[in-house]
C-alpha cells in the first residue's frame, strides 16, 4: 500500500490481512427494530432480543426483507432468549418470578412465557418450532439469566435442555 497524505506518507507498506476477504466471519447486529436497516446493510443477521412469534413474523421479517431489498442483501433473523426447562407446572410456576425479573427489567408487563423458552421439555421444543416457523433462523439461548443464576444452575439447565429438549427437535 502506498499513501501520500498531508500528515504522513507510506511507501509500499504491506497490509495483511486484506480488509475485505471472502469468506469473512458472519457479522451479526444485535438490537431492536431500529437496527433492522443497519443489520441488512452491514451484517448477515439481526439478533433480536426475546421476539415472540407474532412480532417475528409481522414486524422483524418484513422489515428485514424490505431493508435487504434496499441494500441487495438477504439478512436473517436470530433470537436471543432465556431458557428454563421445568420438571412440571409447579416447578415452572415457582420459577415464574425469576423469569419475570430476567425479562421484564424494561417493561414489567412483559409475560416471560411469551418471550422465553420455558416449561416442560415438550413446551420448550414447541416454542422453538413456533419461532422457527415464524422465521427465526438461529437461536442464542442463555441459561444463567444474565447472572441472576449461578454457573452450576446454568450447567444443569444446559444438560437438561440437551438431554430432554434436544431429542424432541431432531427429525
């Protein structure tokens, strides 16, 4: 690279790696509705926080499609959400306050059952299927609730998810 500027000059300086290379790591943009155009223009995916099926289908996907058309891209929708695999309804009910705290710091009226993957293994699998059917391409699932739970709790929930929910999603 050679550059002759007002304040400095470069003569045959190597520049590696090249600033644009293919394939490059996928760029995911996290955010809300205001991030749709940014994700379509600069990224491959918009990581939305806690979308429900209706909002994914009726707001996020049409917005991404329109912005993708504008910028000549094909942005995907990913969902960030919390997961709690409950033993039974009583377990889920007893954990409800913690789920509420985890998702409703912004809006106390948020119903955690609408924006998390929670409940029985069957309910968790059905929620994932419903979000996928609504257009969610990828999931980022968090089991520690941004530090509200311990690492051991998160590990137990991950194992439970892998053993009890994962098989329900296969095939």
